[in-house]
């Protein structure tokens, strides 16, 4: 599946949050993300990502192992995504290190997730704060087959407009790059 996604800087977080809450109940979670790469950084060079994410929610935690392939749509950066649940996060980290992968960067994301239907699609909107980065971000995504990315992005963009997010607010900046820049590396 392809994660057809657009990301934006949010100028008015409270207004966007109210709009989203009129569509769905928020699920408040904290993500602990660790990104891995080969020592030669060949995954990064190929625009690929390998991540272990532990999500802490109200009363529960879960961990996922995710691989994202190179972007299939350049303007948005939409990527194929393969994800599976992990029962033991420590074992997942040990396996990746044992296979020769090295932690590239780790950081926290504070998220408010909203799941709803719009334009005939299941959507996931996530308001994101990363303590090391100024500002609030909105990620809006829907999962599609490879041939449906362009149409899905039109629908995602329409929902963003309904939320008061304009074209000038869109960004392709990654959290990994922004956090690394903040840390001076």
C-alpha cells in the first residue's frame, strides 16, 4: 500500500483542532521513534526509511516495525509502507543492530490522531508537536494502491483546505532532518 500523505505547518493549531474534533474523537499518543540505517547511510541515500516506533497511549503501548520505500510521488513524498506489530521492542532493536543496522536518530512526537471518512476515503489526521522543533504540524493521509496516489492526494488536499490549510503551508521537511539540524548534526 501507498501512504498518500501531505504534511503542513499549522498556523492556527486551536482552530484546526476544533475542526478535527467536530469530525472525530482525538486519540492522544506519544511516539518514541528510532530510525535505523546501514553504516554507509544507503537507506537514506535511496530515500528509504527503517523505523521502530513505540506508541504510548492512554492505558496501552504498542510497537511497530516500519519500512518505507522511496517516494512514488515527488511533490508529496508519498511512499510505499510496510508495517508490522512487534511484541518485544528490545528484541526488535537488537535484531536490527545484529543485522548491521545502526540507530540514525531517535526522538519523540506528541500526537493527536483523528480517524474519519472524507471524500469516500478513510483518512488519518495527526496533529504533531516534536519538542525539539518549533511549531505544530498536520499530517493527513489515506492508504491507496499504487495507481490511486494522484486521486487520493487531490482528496487529501481538499480536506486540508476544509481545515484551513493552504498550499503555502505544505512542507516536505522531515522530522528526522529537522531534529538532526536542531542537534547540530
